[in-house]
C-alpha cells in the first residue's frame, strides 16, 4: 500500500534536491540530484496534477 506524499513534503525535498544540484562538484552528483528532482516532479504530477508539478520549478526558479 502506498501513501500519498504531502505537498509540503514534496516542496521541501524538491528545494533540497535543487540546492544539491547547484552545489554539486561532479557530473554524477548533479545527475543524482536531478534524478531526485524528476522523481519528486513525477510524484507531484501523480498526486496533485501538472499545475503543482510546474509550480515546483517556479518556486526554485528552475529553467526547463
């Protein structure tokens, strides 16, 4: 049985992953952070729709 992640949880961990991406020293570290961001975006789309998923990028000023 899976549990629904809260919007606050998704937003908090998306911001942390984005900061990890910005501070990454290697391409592998950047890739790992981006994978976590993509996973959280997918969860946001699944649970709350595309608008919430898109808002994650806006909050962190992510391009793309």
